[in-house]
C-alpha cells in the first residue's frame, strides 16, 4: 500500500461539551462545622465518614503529605473540606480526602500508599525538628496538637427530593477543588455507591474485556468502567416512539446509576450475564479488532484504526446482546469480522457513529444497522 494514499478518518466521539444542569429543583442546605482530626478519625473508624469511592486512589507523594502535617504542627491555617450528609445519616467526603487520609495514616502509623511506617519526609521543605519522625516519635504535646487541630467543614444536605442523591453529582462536579479534577465516572463512583458500582469493578477485570479494550490493567481515571456502564445504560434505554430528541450521555449514565445502584441481586446478575456473555461471544467470533474503526481511501481500500471507538463499541455490543437473546443457538457465527468490516464501510453507519452520536435516531440507527449486517435481524425498541 503506497504511503500517499488519502484516508478518510471518522471524527472521534467527544463528550467534552456534554454538560447539563438538572431541571429538577433541589432543596439543599449547607452549614459550617469545625471538626477536630480526632473526631474525623473516630468517624472514619466507625464508618460514619465515607470514602469518596470504593477504590479511591491516594495521590499525594510523601513530601506533599509531610508538608501538610508540618503545616499543622506549625499552626498554619488548613483549607476547608466539603462533606455531604447521605440519606443514611453518614457523611460523604466531597473534597478533602487527601488531607483527612494523610492525618489518619500518620496518627495510625502506616502510610496507606506503601503500607510502611509513616515517617515524615527528610526534605528541606519540612521543618528540621520533625524530619524523618513517625507520629509516635513526636512529643506528647505535638501529638495532641495534631489530634486537636480543627478543620472547617462545609456540610451539604439534600432535603428535597429526600429519597435519592441526585444533586450530589453536580455538587461534586462544581465544588471539587482538589489538585486533580475528578472525571465524570470518578464522581459517579463517589456518589452512586452500591451493588451496581461493585459490579462495574468486577466486570472491568474481565480478561477478555481487557483484551478488547486494549489495556491490560484498569485505567486509574475509570474511563473503561464508564464504557461498561454505557453498555448497560444504553442497552436498557427506552427510545421515544418517534426517535426524536437527544440525550445527555452524562445525565443518562448518572440517572441509570442512581436508579440501579442497589438493584436486586437478580437484576445485578442479569447485567453481569449480559455483559459477560456479549464480551465472550465477541472475543470468540469477531476478535480483538471488534471495537476498532476503519479509515477509507477509496471503494476498495481501507485500513483498520487500532483505537477503541465508543460508538462502534456500543453498537456492536448492544446488537450482539440483542441477537443472543433473540436468536440463541441459531445466531450466525460465520464471517462476523467480514460482516463487521462491511458495516464500517456503510455511509449511513459512518454518519451515525460520528455525527450527533447522542441523538436518539442515531443511537438506534447504528445499533439497528449492526443488527442488520452482523445478524440479519432488526433491532426492536
């Protein structure tokens, strides 16, 4: 193939402008409270102070953590933290996790980042009086100072609607002030903890999914988990009869997680089976290129673009899941990769996976075409 071939590239889907503000009116109250680190440690030990997510990564390095403790020992002001009251009466950390966990680990003696004895850094950024010291090596007065230091907490509570946490996503999104802005899925993982969230972690470790996704290890920013959620949410989407309108993917995923976070074990098992069976089938009968797109040079020449495409992923996965449920053992398995390549060259499909990707007619259209090309069936709303 000559290098001067001109290839048409499909633009990649982006959700950078997928922002929304709920039309729902919330009754949210907030107030200030000064809490000592002694109180926060006790609350954490008694499960009244909740981690932002199941596997939230501690990101500070030893110098950053030591510098924060050094500031407390010097009596310097400590930035406020943000907490949210949950319907169960606990407090969820919105912002301040690194600060709270730094003190928690230091007082308890083990740094959770490496599970070794937590000694302050020997960096020249730390007052020489405390360099290299563990909490137990401080004077009694210094230990008391750390435990008794208060940090100002701004506490939020959603009083209406009282039965869910729907405002928390937007509070997280707008207020989080950490050094690293949380992604949408990281925020969901903070807010919508429950059986569905646990399932996403489990499914993300599926070895066949990891091969198809193209990364051996889970992404620390949870983008891969979001794609699994996307499959589950779009697979259960109720399309309007006229297929008019456009969804906010961010809002749709939020709503699905909120409504499904504590589904029955039977429902969670159904989600798990749908994903596992679909991924297993695709691995066996389509192969590792299943979620890649193509670039077209002319009517007879194209090349595979070895990069995960979200809209190819959702259409291939949802059509496969639908075919498995509809056809069972009668499902077509021959030449599926060739059928997929023919699908990718269809001009209408290429429009559906690249333009207005969250328009209802385009979501339905690309899934239906995938059903047509791959399994000779029509998708049903």
